[in-house]
C-alpha cells in the first residue's frame, strides 16, 4: 500500500464550488506539505505544517485553506474554486520534526497527485 | 531573490548515452534535492545532498557549493529513464524552491 495517499485523484468542478483535497500518510512523519504544479512552472508551495499545531502559509496560499486533523492527515480546501486553480496538486511528507529541531529539509515523499479542473 | 534554474529544459538522447542535467541557484543553500517525475505524474526523490557527490545505481549527483551548481548524471541511459528531472533547493528556510524541470527522452 502507498505510504502517502491523496483523494480524489481526479476532480472536475465548477467555478464557485467548495472543494476539499485530502492527504493521508502512514510514514509517521511530522511534516506535511501541499504543492501545486502548473505546466511550465515548478512546483509551488501552498501550505505546510511541521506538526499538528504548526501550520504555515507558503508562497501561493491565497484562495486556499488547510486543516491538519491529525499527524497523518492534512487537507487542502478551495473555498470558492476559480478556473486558474486548475492544476495538479501534490501532498508530500518529510521526517524532520517541529520547528526549532534539526534544521534543513529532509527527503520528501510525494503522494500520487490530484488533477483538479475548475470550469 | 532565491532562484533555481535548470538546463536544458528538454533533452533527447539515444539509449546508452551519458546524460547530464544541470541546476544552478542564486544564493547559499542548506540542501539540494533531485527528484524524478514519471510520465504518469508521480514524483520520487532521488537524492538529497549538501556537499560532494552521491551515487545510486546508474545515477550520480554532484554539487559545487562555491559555484552554486549541481549536476545529475545518468550513465548507460535507458528508455525507462525517460522522465522529468526536477532540482529543488532549501535556501535555509526549511522549504523547497523548485526548478521547472528537465524533460528527458531516451530513444531506443
């Protein structure tokens, strides 16, 4: 079974709808991330969480919100979807623990991605 | 500004050729990662390095801190190596900044 799972894998929705993308991991990692990928652009960080009580905005957080329900679960919400949020979304985890602990990034483990289309 | 640039953007080679993909970055870093994105979209971490060189099978990653440059080499390339290779850098803020990727196609 995959260590990092994302649901749904594909979603087509309409402008203005609320959408939730879910990520679950069985790796026992504290750190979780949400990225989006657009053609011709690198992955960009939306939100990240270093533990259940530590959630931070990334470079493109406008229009998104997140919830860290447990160590293993990190959900991304689009409150009112718009067409330019059409993209491939990835969840990732890494092992290093809370802020103030060992510095620097560790190997990141990615989910399979969710392809979201907003019409 | 923290930037990551990869070259080339696209690379096509014959099976068996030695492949080099380059990554340059703008300022000092904590770590540099090389990732592989399969044609189906899945992303796998290949290497994380902060100095020197790492090798795994036919893949070799090197980094030159003074020149702010890293290379990913593939020896004896094979069609199954066809993928997008992504460089990502931690500029000391515990987050990754990603390059736009190099699309590699190996022709049998």
